[in-house]
C-alpha cells in the first residue's frame, strides 16, 4: 500500500485540543489508526488530551519543543520520539522560533 501525502490536502488547525496557535497537517486515516505529517507553528501547542483507545507516537523531524505526558516533561529535538501510550494524557508545545515538524502515528488498540 502506498500513501502519497503530496496528494493529501494540507489543513490548518487552530488551537488543536484547546492548544494555542496553529498547526498544519496532512492526514491519512485507516481502520488501524492515522499517519499525520504535521507542523506546530512557532508559538503553538497541542493542548492536554487523553488517548483512550490508541498509542500516539510522535517522531521529531526538526524544531524544538516539549511534551508533558502524565506529568513528566520531555524535551523534543530532531531525532527524538515521544510516545503517549493508551490511557495516558499529553500535550506538545513548540518552544522554538521555527516550526516543530513531526510525523505522528496513531495506533488504535
């Protein structure tokens, strides 16, 4: 199966999960989950939210940020991967001056 994200329309999402600022994303959704190349723009965040039915895997491609997962703060830089397991809650904040670029994979289980 080939997914061509160049053919998927990029959407802008203001205040994702009651976060701040804006993010841009292209999203593939299937029965088993989602694959989402995305960018949290400078000054933006994804607000605190719980993953009731899925694991949320966020691989950082570029930029700087931080995640808070179940009260634990994690520093995000290129090459790091933040995982929010099913039943946990997290937020992600862009702490840099450029986009925080990441590939998010949501695995339903």
